[in-house]
C-alpha cells in the first residue's frame, strides 16, 4: 500500500514543484527540473523493490530508450513554438517523440540508444537559435490548470506501473520516462507566457538531458551487474 501511494504521488508532486518554480523563477529553471531524472530515479527504485535487479535493469533500459523521445520532443517543440500555436506545436512534437521512441524501442543496444540520444542533443543545442536575453514575465495561470496537470501525471505513472506488470519492465520504463509531463506543461507555458518562454523551457530540459542519460546508464549497469551475481 505504501509503495502504491508513493508511485501515485511522485509525478503529481513534481508537476506541482515545477509549476510553482516556473511561475516564480522562470521557465528555464522549470525546464531544468523537468529534464532531470526526478521521476525516473524513484521509478527505478520502486521497480527494484518490486521485481529485483533484473527487472530494474530492463526498466532502466526502457528509461534510456525514452530519453530519445524526450529530447526529440524538446527539440521539436522548442523550434516550432515561435511559429505555431500551442496545439500544433504539441501535435508535431508528440509525433516526433513517438517516432523517436519507436526507433529506440527496436534498438537492442542500450549503449547505441544512449549514443544516438547524445548525438541528437549535441546537434540540437549547437543549432539552437540564440535564446532571448530577457526572461519572460510569468503570467497568472487559471486556478484549475495545476490540478489538471497533476491528475494527468498521476494517471501516467499508474499506467506505466500497470504496463510494467503486464507488458514487461522495458515497456514500463519507456512509458514512465515518455515526455508526458513536458507535453502537459509546455503548451500551458506557451499559452500563458509566450513562445519564447516555452522555447526556453525546452532548451533547458535539453541541456540537462545528457546528465539524465549518464545517470540512467550508471543505474542500468549497476542493476545488470547485481542481477548477474
């Protein structure tokens, strides 16, 4: 019961934290928090507690595969936000993320997937337009928006956990790290604060992604080594 409550509370708590931080400190810091492994780490710990080292290793592989989808989403949304409305930017970014996630899912090598993700990150950052020098002023969001974000994120976590139980740890890992939280927050920031703020948040998430990939690789290696003993 305690583990179920912890699973359910992780993502909504992160959504609340990011929403408050982004509103008070700007979208860049919110993007850094979204790109960090703030949900993947606890999710893998729960997988280890439930299924052992082998299950956690497969889930970590799924998390790493999902990072290619995450960085593809950030790159697509950040580039398209200044030219398109939030709904169209979100649709295009989700299509790119889904295609990248499919490529990563069929890639058998976790190291090749991680290397491909890092290549996309480097190319994206090197070709990213110069960021705005001024931080956009936060706008007041509707009172219902944060609770809706939290509900969506909680549903996503429960779906990922159930998928891990029925479809396997690898699939659960992909679903747990898929950029659902980014997809919830980015259009909201885009509508309330503007395209520059949304692009700044996506760039910040992309910037911190290499650290997330390295963190997940360390956990995957550790779990795999423990499972082999």
